């Protein structure tokens, strides 16, 4: 099995923070974002990771950042180690293929979610109230129904635990009317373009989550975009409304964990090799389909 990178230790580079998957450093006027092979489920980072996952996430993000440049600027400065500050060159083995040198943007305090299909927390809310994030949807929809028009359903950013879905009006209160409108319009444009490109390759993008930041007072796209960790990808061939769909992500991990007697709190259980390899194969498969 390929080497698994669970954490990084760039000794002479300023370490900023460790997320569920990414380690972030500061160097000169930039941030260095490294996607590790860590995997989280039910908001718990598990003790062993998925080999190659960080590379897959990075390469898919780079593909989509490039596709969306006509819609909005992004935070990428460089993606090849040879173009990074010289102090990073000795870490090439760790960084190549799984890192990005990016602009220091100020992150917007909301997550931007677009849904084109009814799934996950959106489906749960719809069953109770016929709405998703306060948006009234037609009656009679079933799980995984395609929506006539994609909807913008933002959420709060939780440092710990789950993000909380909020209405567009609440978003305006947090970021102001002008910024909220820009976030919504940019998110919907990105989703619609991505959906069109993915469908040509036999993939449904059911929903996706993206992040924006301010750089020199301009709104730019940051973090990751349209990866299996931030989106639900389904195969058009196997799509059948009325039930949950098989997705190209860590669903295999979640399904396995649900068979265990585990209370979904830290520490998480160790994953068997078979589950790791199956999940790694799913990540590699969607990378191949999307980016060719």
C-alpha cells in the first residue's frame, strides 16, 4: 500500500493550524496548504488515513479552480514545488501533488452550499417542513429528486461539530446584503458550470460546498472546490430517485462505521485495510473521470 501522510512537520516553516484534512503554514506573504491523507467521519478524525487521498483532493481542486477562472478569481499562487519559496524545496517529497501556495485571503464567515438534488440534511428538512434552509420546495419530491433550479443554502462555519444551515436573510445579517448577493450569484454560477461539465462525463453533482474570501477587497474562491470531500458525486448510470445514491466519496467508510458499536465520539476506530483500499479506489476513480 502507498505511503499514508497523516500529518506534516515542516520544522522551519511557521505552522498555523491543522484542520480535519489540511495542514496550513505561513511563508513570506503566502499560505501553504497541504492536503494530508487524514479521513474524518461524523466529525471525528480517524486514526488511519486513506492512501493518496490528499493528492486526489488537490488535483481535483486544481482542475476546477482552472475551469472557474472565467467566473471568479481564486487564491492559487503556485502548485509546483519548484515555484515555491526556496525554503520549501527540501520538502518536495511531502509537498508535490498535495499542496498549494495561496494568497492570504480573509475567509468569509459562511459556507456556501448549492444543492441541485434533494439529499442529506436538505432531504431531512424537506421531509419535516417542505423547505430547505427556509426555501419552499414543490410538494411530492422524493429523496435524491433533481430540483428544477439549483438552490443556494448557506451554513455557518463551525470550529467544532456540525455547520448549521441558515437562511439567505440570516446570511445578509452576517455579511451584509451586497456580499450575500455576490456569494449566492457566484456559487450558483460555479455549480451550474460544474454540473454541465460533469454531466458530459456521466457524473451528477448533487450538491457542493465552497468557500470564499476577501483579498485586496475582492471576493475570491479559496480552500478546496468540487472535491469528493465537499460534494456529492453520483453516477448518472446508477441514478434512481426515491432512495440514497451510491457516491464517489468516503461513504464506504461511513457505512462501515455504522456497523460498529461506536458512539461517534473521539477516538475513532481503526479502519481495516479492505475498507481503506476500497475508499482509495473510489477517490482515484472520480479523479480519473473528472480530470481525464
